[in-house]
């Protein structure tokens, strides 16, 4: 799950967008993604502070682009390791 969240961060997704995308494309319950995200925030406070400040609509991908990238990411990661 952490790997998928890291990919979501690369795509400038919000926590909610990440939870929805991981749920839709990897069939992982949103509560699991939220829990891991919260733990990452605790461990990396400065990063997440800067991340939340840098997010703007212009920097983010469209929903279609995001879906396409996440689907590719899921298929790539399932090729690399069958155990998520």
C-alpha cells in the first residue's frame, strides 16, 4: 500500500483521491490506505506540510490521466511482485 501511496504522491493526488484510486484499481479498502497515509504523515511531517502547500489545480493531472497512470502502475507492480 505504501508503494501505491508514493505513486499517488508523484501524481499530486490528495489523500481522498489516493484512497479512491487505490480502492478502484487495486481493490484495497480506503480505510487501509487512509491508515497507511496517516502513518506516513506522522513519520514525514515536513514532507507532507510542503506537499499540501504545493498542491494546486494546475499541477494536478486530469482524472482520466490519473486513472490511466494508476492502471499502468498497478499492472507494472503486479508484474514485479505478486505479493502487494
